[in-house]
C-alpha cells in the first residue's frame, strides 16, 4: 500500500479503502470485513480504522447497517426524477417510465461534453437518446453521453435489452457503479424535434434537468440532459 505520508494516517486509510471500492474489490451492497479485521490487516489501531471508515460513511460511500456491519452504499436513483416529474398510480405509488432508445451512436466528444466528462475533446463517447413513456405517453426525452472506454460493451448489446433503468445496466455489463450525481435545473422552449417527441407544441415550455454522475473514484461517468413538459414539473424543498 502506497501512502501519502503528508496526510494523517486515518486519511491515508480512507483513500486506500476508497480505491479498493472504486476498483470493485468490494462491490455495491457488499459488506466490508470487520473493523478489527481491517485494522489487523493494515496494522493500525482499531480506533484509527474506525475513523477512516466513519469518514467514508459521512461521505456516503459506505453505510452502517444495524447488527449487520458496514456495506458499500448503492446509490438509489430509481425515483430521482419523480422529484420533478411525477406520475403515480391510484394507490399513490410512483410508476417507473418505460424506456425507448431513439438513437445510439459513437461520436467524438465536443468541447462541452469533454469538459463535463473530464476527457479530451475528440475522444470517443457513446451518445444515447431515449424517450421515457408512461402508458404510451411521452414524459421525458433524454440525451446521454458516456466515455467510450469503460462503456464500450453498450455498443454491442441490442438496445432492446437495455431495460428501463440504465444504472443497473452499467453495473451488470460494464462494471461501472454510479456513486453520486449533481443535478442542475433550467427552463427552455421546445424546438420542433423535441416537440414532436414529447407530443407538445413548438415553443411550449420544458424543464431541463442536467445530471453529471460520478463513480466511486470521483471520475465523471455520465452526463445526462432530460427534458420534460413544464406542465408536469413539480418542485418541493423543505427548509428547517
């Protein structure tokens, strides 16, 4: 194990544990060895190891489960867009939209995409356009950019096999786990193609949700831009 001697010991331990998680030595939803076992393995005091693990818990990379141990946290983005675009069944349960891939291609990254994904302009990326539907009615249109190198397998899989949720696909086929994401909201007007895809009028307001998603090692793995009807947009925040 290579340590940066300028950092406190618990921080060096934190960095090494985070690297192992990023390398999927411990996978999402998998338990870590006990703190005592890890302390013995690293030849450090249990208290020092506990502080390193607690740092990762606070950062959201790990979670403690009562009576079961410490686990690699699996970020749950299943319902994140329902904060903004809601559709529920009669019983109040949210409905996961169906997905329809409209376009998949490999292309060189433009400056904006390269900056978001921390790659060089011109590097190969995978571009996806998909539509999310509820009971056959379009809810969202999404554009997604992925660096080709870790996601190359997605070019070989039939788009019909992608499923309705992409993050489980990333894990299953590409061994890439999304750990966290940043989202940005803005408003735009529907241009001709988007209006046709959402079955709305040209110039009708749409809400844009941009998401930049990161892996456990902090690298950006996905940039996504979702556009949905402003009439179906909801925003709620609780301030205390």
